[in-house]
């Protein structure tokens, strides 16, 4: 029995490494932003099969993008404390394995969504993959302080993919949901990058706190938070939402702005991690309110 366990250990370790390449803790946000958009587009619950097919396709595309991101960033990942225990810096997998795995997942996503959902949803998912890999990972991340801002377009695609899966088109409401996630990304990630500034400095990545300093980063967080909250509130009128969504957007937005103000006034990075963690809860509750609002009205 002990011999069998020892033989299985490398297999389990390799499997875990492949799963880690997909960054599963990030992928769960796909569910948070995709399903509510589908509920709103359907004006009720879409079929369980359509939801499952869309989520599977989206997870394949996002997982493939994250795998190739780790392939491309294996040099700087080895220098950063936060990422040095990823599969490639640890030598658990070879670089070509990560590259092949990522490309296979992306190809599977395009085929799967085309066959089970529709061509538009497949095109949006593959387009988000290509943008994240080709534009953000291989260019923006290492060349401009606006890397997170512009690169956030890939992470903001899931609501449009969900909407397209239901309707076969992209409406103004879907675009607004895209913009909400797009403007959420900079304050969310910059709050974390304030804490990890030394890591990025060591790796030579031009994150905002490294290039412009803490004060400017805090100011930019505040500006993007204001635009985010304004967009979230405006969505009430754009999509004809009720008091359920509006109250969630208002209360959640006030808390978000208060935390950004507290961060701006505090010395150093005090309050940055609080804002980072709250931003995840904010996005989750906001999109949950989209679904609950629609189901309650229905």
C-alpha cells in the first residue's frame, strides 16, 4: 500500500500543478459575472445546460490564458515572493508543457462554445484569451504603467460572453456590465499591488506603485472607484433595475468609496488589503443583485 502511495504521489503532484496553471482562485470570478448577465439577458433562469456549457467554455478560455501567462512570466515569477512557488519556477512542469496545455485549453474553448452555445460567445471568449495573452501578457504588463487598466478588458469579457450565449448578440446593458468590471479591475488590483510593490520592483514590472509611488496610486484608486460606482448606479436606469439592485449598488458603492478615502488618508499601505478583499465582495454582491433583481421581478 505504501509503495502504491509513493507511485501515485508524482501523478497527483503533476495534476495539481496543471490545475494551478489555470489559477482557479481567479476563475471563480467568471461564474460571478457570467451567470447574472445570463439571467438578466434571459429575464429569468436560462436552461441549466446553457449555463453549464457557457461556464465550461469560459473556464477553458480563462484557464488557457492563465497557463500561458505563467509560461510567459516564468522568469519574473521566480523573482517574486508571491509567485515563486508556481509550477514553473518550482520545476514541477516544463515550460513547453504549460504552453501546450494553455493552447489546448483555448482551442477546446473555441470548439466547445461554437458547438454547444453559439459562434459569437466562442469568438468573444477566444478574443479575450488572445487579448490577455498577446496584448497584456506579452506587451502591456512589462511596458506600461497602464498595464492593469488596459489589460482589464480581457477580464471584463465574461458578462458579454454570458449575454451573447443567451441572446446571440451584445446589447448596451451587456456593454455596461463589461464597463463595470473594467473599471473595477484597477482599484481592485492596485490595492494589492501597493502591498506587493517590492515584489514588482524586484521583477522590473512597471506597476503603478513602483513607477508613480503610493500617493499617486491611492489617488488613481479613488478616481477609478468614483467611475465604477457611477457606472454601477447608472446601470439601474440602463437595464431598468429595481430597488433591490439600486440599494445594493448604492450601499456597496458608499462603502467602497469610504474605504478608498480611508486608504488615501492613511500612512503607507494601511487599509490596502482591506480594500482589496472588500472589492471582491463588492463585485460578487453587485452581480448577485443583478440576478436577484431580475428573478424577483419575474
